[in-house]
């Protein structure tokens, strides 16, 4: 393979890296093919050949970010599993993997878990990729449930409203099939709490009240793991 072929092979990744840099600085409105081409020493046609419009480029960035966050969660869970540390440790390690990735890639985290982008709607195929990190936590819970290692509802735990039961029943027919309804309800709470905690870490909000932000996150991840029933 000659140097020209190698250069062409790297063009899509070069474009994505430049696009992420621009998102971090100014937002998606700067994803102009001509401007990106000039920054990379490419022609406008080179960029359009890979991504025919800004929506296509934005979708590629969204998919890559979801994949990367999911891979970090999988790696964290796998490391704890290899050590035989148990389901709660797998949950904690998966959460830590997501947090570490997000702090190292704030533009990517913001793209997928920040405010919706005006005028942009992610395509249906992004849904499966977008669930990759959540599936890691679901699988941990599913395996623990099968092994009888998930705690039952505790006395005094709030009941679920009719609307919440509809939420749970809808999910129990999909990716959360096989989990008890009360575990699904807890998982929904824990998932939103987790994303909020990661957001606090990424944007530095936790620094105002925590001398050791990482220790705070680890404590909270453990608390959420116990909340969903892991022991």
C-alpha cells in the first residue's frame, strides 16, 4: 500500500477527529465541509465523499461516541469479572469505566448525553448502539438475578404508580426481559442517577463540594449498585 492509499484510508477518522474538536469549541453548527477540508488540507469533495452533509457527519460522531462509552463499560465489567469480585464489583467497575471515558472525552459525552441538537434527529440504527453501555449493567443484573444474588424489595420501599408500572411493563418486553419488575424500576432510577453523576464529573460541578471527586463517584456508584439489589 503506497502513502497515497494510506492517506485516503485515514481520511474518515481524520474528519471525525476534527469534527469532535470543533464540537468542543463551538458546537455542531461549525461542521461545515469546506471549513473542515481547509483545516485538514483536503478538498471539499474529499470530505463530502465520506460524509455528504453535516447530519451524516454528526451521526458518525454519535455512533462512535456510543460505541466508545459502551466499550469502556464492557472493559470495566470484564476486569472485575476476571478477578472474581462479584456482581456489585462488576457494576462499580463498569460505572467507573464510563466515568473515566466521559472525563477524557467531554465533547463526545456531551454530544450523546447533553442537550438535543436543534434540527438533528439520530437515525433508528443509533438506538441499538446507544444502549451498549446500559446493556452491560442489564447483563450484570440479569446474571445476578439468575444466580439468586439480587435482593428483594425492601420494607418501606415506595410502591409504583400506574404510570410507572406502564414504563416498567414496556421495558420488560424488550431489552430488560427476564428482570423482575421491581428491579427494572430501580434500574431506571439508577441509570439516570449514573448519567447525572457522570455529567457532574465531566463538567466539574462535583468539585464545589467534594475534595476527592473520584471517591465521591465511586461511593455513589456502589450506593446505586446496592439500590438496584446487588450484594
